C-alpha cells in the first residue's frame, strides 16, 4: 500500500515546501541540495516524485551500500561524469548521508565532497541529523532544505483520501488517532493504516512502534544495573555506533563511578579501546563482539554495588575540543614551516619553540618577512 | 642578512671573525676554506652553538656571490626518508658547480634524524660525487650516525658555549637593539637558554616586544608560558581523588600545548617518584604506565588510555 501511495508529482507531497526543490534545480545555484528532517516526512519520496514528474533518471546510493571512498568514487563519481543512456537527464541521489559512518566508510565523506565539486549532474542528499561537525563541508557546499514533521491534520486528510479512494469504512475519530500517533511520520501512518484494514474495514488499532532507545537510557542501564541479561542488551537498540557510545561512556563514567569502581571500569574501557584499534588495523570485525561485551557487561559489573541516584548525562565534548585544537595546531605548523624556511631551522624546532616565538611573530617586520597571510596573523593575535 | 627582522638571522655571524666560541674548530675550518678545499664534515654538538652558522659562513666565503647556487641546505628532521637522499640530494650532488668553485656543498642539518636506510643510501652518494659535492652533516649525537659515514667525514665536536661567550652575545645584541639587561636578567637568560643561542635570541626578542628593559621576571614570564608544568597538577588532582579535575586538566594540557599521549606519559612516569605515595604504589604505577604506553604504541586512543591510567592514581 505504501508503494501504491507513492506520490507521482511534487505537489502530492504533503506538508513540505517542495517548490523549493524545483527552484533549486532550475536555478543552478549550487550543485547539491541537502534535504534534512525527521523520518517519513517525504525526503526520498519527493526526489522520486520529481523524477517521475519531470522525467529524470535517478541514480541512488543509500546506506545499505558500502560507502567507503572507493565505492563512492566508483559509483557516484563515475555516474556524475557520464551522460545518461537515453539522453535522459540524471539526478544523483545519495540517501541517508548521516548513515555514512566515520570509521567503516572511511574517506567516504571526503570523496562525496569531491564528487559534488566535479559532478555534471545535480546531486540531492537526504539525511536526518546533519548538524554533526563531520558534515560541515557538505552543508557549506549544498543548498539546505528542511522537511518538518507533518501536522497530524494533514496526515489525517491524506489517510481519509486513501480510505475514500479504496472505499474503506472508517470512523474519523480513529483515523485522527492514528494520524496523531506517529509524530508527523507520514510513511508510518500510511503503513499503520494498511495494517489496520481488514476486508475493507478499519479495525482495532495496535501497539506503538518501538522507537529507538535513547543513548541516555542505555547508559543508565549500564551504570545502574548489575544484571548480566539486562546489561548484555543495553546498547542493542541504541542508534549510535559503538565508537560513539564509547565516547559517551568515557564522558559520563566519572559522574557515576568513583574510586575502585572507576578504576575497574576504566580498565575495561581501555581494553575496549585496544580492541577498537585492532579492528581498525586488521579490519577484523569479529572483535566487535568483545568490544561490545566489555562496554556493556564489563562496565556494568565494574561497580561493587548497585547504584542509585539520578545523573544527567552529558554529550561527549572531546571530539569537538580536539577538532578545534587540531585546527589550531595546523595553523601553528604552517607558521612553523615558514619560520623554518627563513631561519635555517627545522620545522620541528620552530614548532617546539612556538610558545616563545609567538611573542614577536606578529611584529610588522617579522610577519612581512615570514610572508604570513591574513589568516595566520589573525590567528597569532588570538594566541598571544 | 643584517636587515632581517628576526633576530636569529639578524645576528647570525657573517664571517669567521664573528663566530663566538668554538675557536679551535673555527680556525681549522677557516684553514680549509683558505686552501679552497673542504673535506666532508661532521659537526656534532648541542643545539644552538653555531654548527649551521659555521657551515653557512664557510659556504659564503668559498663561493662568494654564487653561494646560493652552490649550496643546498636540507633539514633531516623534516625530510628524513630515503627518498630525499635518492632524489633531492643526488640530483644536486651530481650536477656541476657554478662559477669558479670546484665543488658544491650540501648542508644536512640534524642528520642524526635520518633513518638508517637513508644513511646507507647517503654513504654511496658521498663517495660517488665527492669530486663535485662536499657534505657538511650536523647532528646532536654522532653516535646515531652510522660508522661508514663517520669514517668518510672529518669530525668536529662542538662544546656547549661558555658563559663568557654567551655574555658577549648578550652584550652585542643589547648594544645593537638598545636594550638594558641587568645582572639578574642576564643570569636568567643564560639559565633559560641552556647554552642554546637560538633560544637565547628568541627569548630576548620576545622580551623586547614588551619592554626595552629586560628583567629577570620578564624572562621567566616568557618561559613559563612556554613550559607545561601542569602534569604535576594533574597527578595531584588524581591522587586526591578529584578525578574529574584531573581529566579536564589533562585534555586541556594536551590540546593547549599540542602534546601527544606519549609526551605526557613520559612526564607522568618521571613525576611518579616525587609523589607523596608509598614506594610499593609507585612501582605499581610505573608498571601501569608501561602497560598504557604499550597500548598507545599499539595504536589506541591516547586520551582514553591516559584517563584509565589516572584512575589508578586515585587512592584506595
């Protein structure tokens, strides 16, 4: 049924400003469009509707595909250069960009950025959460279009239309309940409707969809419980990859544990990290089993006793801090290179002595002689 | 170079007379230059005592105006692989010199950081092209230079500069730059430079941007900003059971000074012995350091590993 009700024209998408997609494609402003918003609001559907309505050929790549650098290069990269077989216009659709994993699809994002630059065809990207820093470059390059959760009345009207067309009997009240239930997720609502219709009649509703567990709840289980059965499955329904969870554990561990508990738990995390390194180096993913067990059961059983009390968990801040520091150190390095070139020294030495040198690098004569650019001068101003 | 705005260049000696200290070595090399012949040289000694300066002076005296074309300076700590030897160095060495000089010079600074392979490759090049090219290698530790290279070079060992020489340099600079340096400040400068003239001049130039009168306090202020002393603080936090302060500080120090996990663990390990703990605990902790360092070398996340180490410092 959901396939039956796939929209064929852009204006059949409910609750979104789909004209903006047309605007973008006709304007040629930016080569890529990034449609973001919650699940089931019509991101992918509107791309297909656009294709049907205006006769585009779509080349799709979604997160079920591997998206390492080579894959993206091979598939999207080549497609972006070729003309279409029958002279049809082409759109490249990279679905669920936020599903590109930092580690397993190593280099994927960087390659994607390159593909966008070179592509001869328009590229549409979709994603739920695109405000992570790893998407900075992508966001800068693309035009952004937000899809919002759809108002339940609009969903209700759509459901009603579907029932009417299919000659299904219903009560408005029940249909409204159904429309309200899925938090603006149109796809889920149509699916629910399909499942509630038996013999052209609307029947009893059903259980709530089991939504993804929040990472905070999973952490709470691990930090509070000592029951192996509970612990073992603690992270299984969390929609984050293990490395992200590791950062959360690290950030919040000391809020929950102290003394010997803390020491034991950190020993576990340290081992987790060793496995993580081995997986990365050898590409031997079996080790994930151990990584995962140590993170859940290992950390959970590190406490001598069950713990009570409520702790508000913090989002890991380290990666961002590191990213900022890295940018800084790269600036430092580029300045050190310039110093080394002019003073018969090694880059290493100039980098090491930087905290002393920083005092006079910004003097006019010196900055000129080193040929520092505006960025670097600005940076030094902040360092001193 | 007199006109450079960077003092280590402005005050770099321009001829043999201006080189301060190392009298015996200077005399020998000046003699080589007079004969218009120079063997391969290995200049070994601590940083900032005049090794590169001497090489530069020698090249300028030998080649006169064409010194830039006949002189190649490379820093091995930045390009330390075999490719540099096989490409850059070889290409330069085998082409003829320009002007009326019979050979060219390659100055290979910090050559003790060349990999073994690169050194092996270098030894053939030195021999093959010795007619057209002479090498001046400088290094901190000659023991890290393989024997076959040492045997092809005339070795000169530079000593740390004497106090007298450093005083001369300070006098010279303060006269030129119209700075006032009192005795205490002078002692401080000598102390923080540790005999490294490059460092001395950098510190003096830093001070000069703040005041024409260099004081002891100013010198130490400049230096303390540059020296991470916080490792001790981190450990003190941890021992007192203030884990969160310790880890925040740790991240701060690593990021602010751009230190690697290995840099940090070296300092932690040497700091352990001075902590207020039972000796048995100390050796336990040192052992733990070893384990953590091993994990880091294996390629683990440095910060996480250090955190797990810090958790061990918490008292029982």
